[in-house]
């Protein structure tokens, strides 16, 4: 059957959905790369979404989605940007998410790393550096107590309070010295969060990179790796080549991930990606090809997914979460298309239509008929007759 999808020009065009999904298998963790999917949260569809209401999460569906990712051999990066951290999910909700997901990981033998930030610091006043350090320490303690690996996330509060690169060196140095196990450092660019412009003490990326690398060089034994989310492949490669031996680079580049993971004669990136939430099973199949030394097969599987990723992460990039949750609904991982904070309204109908078309073309939906039915239901809500 044909479905008529609206384009950005307002015109409908016919599209014939596929009838069978890709045949993808579950399996053990990978041997050639360490791969995390940053996972979304499933909202409680009956909860109040007013600005003053706390985030309400459907815990059963949220944890079921993490089991889905683990079943394909992926690690879960928890309470990150993809989970609407700082965009609907507050610290109280993130803390509960970390506790529950870490316990679930332990129960099923899944790998998990969790975001450590400062988002308990709220209000209009700028926090002081000691307050920021204390907030980081509180979250680091919770993550370590849960048994998860820590990911030191970029802090809006630190971006607002820091007056020099030395402030970053002091805060991060203190945290790394007290971390019980090696952590992942996360550099999130302003395209994902405008409040992080000028992170590491400068809007000049070369100067910021030097400060970032200085933090790592001072504590290489406490840094498992770095996650770079700047959507700049060459900068990531340059940073990767300057890392101390033993410190990994986890690509966070949702535009150029196939080439970065495949690598070159001087090295490669591991992965910690939001796009691996909807791509989980297909990404896992690709990495398993890489495990056997089949770089060509890896690229043949993953290269065609870049168009979908670039579509979901188009500007304003921070709203990519809406497309991720939309595809999870179409794929049957949740019963509704509702997001924490009502963020399902952040993208347009033509955006959703194109996301559906691209994902269906890749064979991402386990039940294409269900995805088609749900897409038609959404179209009808917008007054688009079929």
C-alpha cells in the first residue's frame, strides 16, 4: 500500500513502505570497538507537562528499551543529553534513572556509564566555583555508588561561572583526583546546548582544545576516554591523535560516525552516540562486521544511515531527541509519542515524515506494518487524509 507524506513544500508525495525489516541478530559485546548508545527516556503519557511539574518517566518501558540495547551487545550511556538531561529531565529524575538503570545493568550483565553534571544548580543566580565543584561531587558519588562508570558532562553552570581556562583545569583536576575509577570526559558543543558556548575557557576551538587536552595530560590514569560532540570530523581526528596512550576517543559525531569508527592507519574512534538509540541493532551488526576485519562490510551497513542521522540532528540540533523518540514509537518500543516536558512538539510534520521514510528505507522497524499504521495515525491528527 502507498502512504502520502507531506514535504517541506507542503505537497504530498506517495511512498510505498517496505514489508519486511532487516534480519538482525542479537549478540555479545564487541571485540574491536567499545560502543555506547545514549538512550532516551520514555515519558509517562498521563503526567502533567506544565513547566513546574517534575519529570514523569514510564520506568517499565524505559528499562525495557535499555534491555533491548544490551541484547544487541551495545553499552548504555545513561542520563545523557539523549535522555533529555537539562531539557525536561531534572537532577532528581536523572538520579532515579541512574539508580534504576545501573541496577538493571547489573542484573542482566549490561555495560553502563552515567552522566555526571551540575544540573541540581538551578535558579537565575550564577553558582560559585565551590558550589559547582560540590554539585559535581554529589553526582559523581551517586554514579560510583550505583556501580556505573562515570561520564563527566559539560556543565552550564561552569560555562557561566568560569573566567579563565584555569578554572576548568582546577575543577576537572579536583574531580579526576578523587574519582575512584577512570572516567569519560564529555565535550558537548554549543550546537547541542547553546549555554555551553566557550567551554574550556574560549570560543576559539584551538585554544579550547589545548585546555581540554591539558586536563587529560595531567591525569591520564584517571581518564578512560573522551567523548567529542562537535560535529567536526577533522577536529576529532586531530584530538584523537594527540591523546596519551591508553586514553580512548569515543566519537559523539552524529554526522561522520562511520568514517571515525572505521578509523585510519593512525587509529580509530570508539563510539558514544545518540543516533545509536534508533540504529542500535543495525549499528551492532555493522560493528560485528568490523570485529571480523570486514571494514568494507561495516561501511556498507552504516554509511546509508548517515542521511537519517543528519536529518534527525539538523538545526536546531538540540531537538534531535524528538526524532529519536518518534522512531522508538514507530518501532514499537513504546506505546505513545509523548515526551518529558512535551518536547514531541519540537519538530514539524514534514520532519517526522522524512524521518519515517528514511528509517523505513533502512529496514529499522521490526514491524513495518505497525510503523505505517502509527505514521498514518499521526498524519490524521494533523489533518492529512490518506
